[in-house]
């Protein structure tokens, strides 16, 4: 009798977990791909074009990602604002760039982890893939401030880079396109599997009961309407649907031409405060409540916000092991830093 | 006959190489220590006091070294100016810090590699060891600009750090002294054995003939008078001995109270342009000639400068493999970045 009771409870809770997995999948949530082939399939279904993946590009791209000489001053690298030790972001409200300039639209640096799986790049979605994205901050005056021509001159002055570019890209060698392509190939490896992925892949015990409760709320309250797909975000959605965003006085960003904005990924969200395009909110539960009010037109209670936060923390993933690269040595031909 | 001739040549060149090893050692040049015990012996003989070496401190110190939250703004880490991928320095003339301020004395960031073996720290030698040194840039307004109290508050707000500090330092836990001590323990592992060390340790073939010629000039011209010991530098020497430094109008640095300045290490010097306390010279051969004129009162020909440069390049060492650290996640108690 006791055995039967246990068995019944086990079946019930097991069924409920299975239901939740199905429910999560049916509401559009997807696990991370397991390999680069899986990445390609997702990108293809997103309509995102990318160049052929190549491990040599990954190694080259890693060096470029960490190389501050891609900035005009020589002291800002991609990793400055998309710090791989800080959830792939910088932990400040507004990105700070060349000459300590704030981003003129008060935009917050999004995480680079899993960014490759976003359907679009930048807050206004103006780039379709990470290679196009990488060209933006390098050239942008308040970021790295390096004109494309200067970036190519700098990299071309470093024989070790020149050799690698020739080996990988053949005749085209060092070009701004190839610099961006190598960086994008490195970023393509910055994927962070989490317990939530294990859960979606069928491991019912990968999430605790509290996390499952939070996931159910996340689905039921409608968060999943925008935060869906493999990245729980990364697609364009209308900006300020339901109400006035109480921090919209911070910065002049109004989304793209149609007032649309890129929904940020929720992967590793517990590591990437402050939140929103203008980094106006530091507390994750505050961000959850604010989104309820602004995007869904509902009041999310403190208790429910805490529960959703508990689920969101299960999205913190395992980071790839990165060996800090030794960068090619500057030569007499290397253009000097400019301040 | 032919065999004898070969044998005679071999013996002669072998003897000459052996003589050069002895000569180098007699002139005060020393190989890197092979382990932390050897490091301790050197420090003891230098009169430098350090805390007990501990691998747990090394791991903790590595995180702190890469953690930009030790700066007031949250975007500058030790690694910003002492970049482990760029020979342990920043590749710019004058260190740039908080709010993009230049170092007020136009001082250049020295390499962190092997810095532990310097007899003194800072250009004016005001710190005897790296733990004392580390406290300087963290607090200094034009560098990381974090008062000691704020640094302790920030680190104390991160539970993962708090736990590690307690495990390692016991009751004293997170303190500014312990933060500096952990960073110093990490820096103590940043040692870069080079072919020159193999040569000093008896491997005659570790240097090419051209490098040996350069080493002989380095000794004969008198460079070794200041650039000696295990770091080929790292001790205090009179500033501008023989002549007027043609770049002395850059910055107001005049050395310590007695007009003495720390001789920079020549290890990895080929990777750490620009040169001198004010980063005024970018070309290594120019730096060699300038030092001949200013410090030794001699004219070093272009050919000899090139030969000495060839030797100095053999001092480029193998860098330790550093896995980029995942940093503890900020909490609601973490003091916000200040701009």
C-alpha cells in the first residue's frame, strides 16, 4: 500500500514535470544546440547568413577579441565591454568607450555569450549576424573609434596575424571583413549550456521544484511571448507595448524605424545586471515587475517576481574555458596609439 | 687532419661560449629561479619581505587581477595596464586611468612579468614588494581610483570572494592587505623563462652566435652595470648620469628624493615598447643608443645597437598559461560603479 502511494506520487510528479517540458517547448522555448552543426541549423532557420565555421578562425578571432590595438587608443578591446569573466557584459549602465565617452544613446552593452544565436544584433536589430555587428563598435567614435582602414593597417603591421590571415583566408588576407569574420567565429563558440537545457532535453530533475514553479509563471504570465526560442530572446519586438517605460527619459533610444527593439537573451541574465537597453534597473526582480507592467500590462507580485527570478537563475550556463591569448608583438610599422 | 681542424674549432667555440657564460655570471647576470623556493631565496637576498606563498592565493589573486570592479568605475582592472597578452604592459606611452586621465607624471606602465623579482617597485622605488605596490594603482585617482574602504566593501559584497578569503586568511577575511597579498601571490607566478636562462644554466647552444655577440657588447659597453641580477634591472640607479635626457621635458618625474630611478627589467623588453619612465621612445635600438648616451656617456653605433637588440630579444620568455577567470557575480549589496 505504502509502495503504491509512493509510486502514484512519483508518477504524478513525473507526469507534471514531463508536461512542463512539453509546455515549455510548445511555448517556443528551445535548448542550445549541441554542436556547430546544430548552431548552423538554427541560424539557417533564422535566416542568418554566416561564413563557414573554422577552428583556425576561432583561435585567430580569440586573439582579435582580446586585442586592445583594434581600438584607436590601444587600450580598449571587445572584451572591455563584453567581458567573458563578467557574464559577457561590463556591469555598467551605459557602455564607456574611447576618451571615456558614454554611449550617446545611453545604451547598455549586451552579453556576447550565446549572442550568435540571436536572430538579429544590436538593440535596434540593424545587423543580421555577428560579423556585421563586430564592425560597428570597432569603428564607432564613442566605442573603439578605429576607422576600418586603420584597423586593417594595424593588424597588417603584425606579421603573426598576417601569416594566420593568409593561411585561413588565402589571397584576401587581412581585410576588415575577415577581421570581423574571425571574431564572429570565436564568438560562435561562446555558448553556455545550462540546467534549463538539460531540462528541455528531458532531464526532469535538472530543475528544482522552485525553479519549475518559476518557469510555469514565466510561461503563464506571458514573458515567453517575447523571450522565446533558443536564446529566450534575440528577436525584434515592439517597444513599450502596454505602458510608459518609467526610465525612458534616460537616453533617446526609440528602437528601429518601426519602434521595434531587440529582446535581450535571458541566458546568464543573473550575471548581467544592470538591465534594459539603458541599464536603468539593477535588481532582477524589479526588471521582471517592470516588464510585466510595460510590456504585458499586468502587475507581477513581489512573490511571483521572486519565483520567476529563481527560474531565470537556472539559465546561468557553463562558460567555455578560455586560455588568455598571447598577442602578436607590435612592430615599427604598427600605427601608434592615438589619444 | 680535417677531423682535428673541426675538433679544434669546436673546442675553441665551445670554450668561448663557456667563457661568455662565466663572464655573464661574473658581471652579475643571473638565471630565473626554477621554483617558488628559488624565488624566496632571491627575495630574501634582496631584503624583500613577502607573505607565505599559497596556491589558493594564486587562484584568488588571478580573479582579483582581472576584476574591473576593483576600480571605481568598474571597467579598469590590473590587466588593463599590465596586459598579460601584451608582454605584461599596455603598449602606450603614458598610463591611462579613471576618466581617461593620463598619469600626471607621464609615467609608463612597467611589465608585471617577473616584476616580483625586482628589488623595488614603482619607478621611484617607493614599494619594497608587490603587495605594497598593488595598493597604489587601486587607490590612485588617475588609475583605478578606488579608496581602500570601497575596495573592501566591493569585494565583501561578493559571497564567493568572502568565502575564499575566509578559507585562506581566516579571521581577517577580506581586507585591503589581504586583497593586495592575493594579487601579489598571483603575480609571483608570472615568471617567463627564456633562452637566455637556458644559456646561463649551461646550455651553450641556447643562444645563436649573433645573440652571443650582442650579449658580449651588452657586457662590454657597460649596460650590465645597471641591468644586472636575475631581472637585468629592478634595482635603484642614479637618473641621467652622463648627460641630459633628451625627452626629459615629457613629464615632471625626477626619480626619488635622491634622484634615483628603478632600472626597468629587460626581460620581454622586445614586447614592451614604448620605453623609459615616460614611454618616449618606441624603437628598441633608439632606446639602446639613448641609454648609451645618457647613462654611459658613450656613442653606441647603429650596428652595435642592432646587435644588442638581437641579444635582448633572447630575453623574451615563455608566458605561463592563464585560464581567463570567471568572476563572482555582483549582488544587490555591491556598490554601484561610479563615473
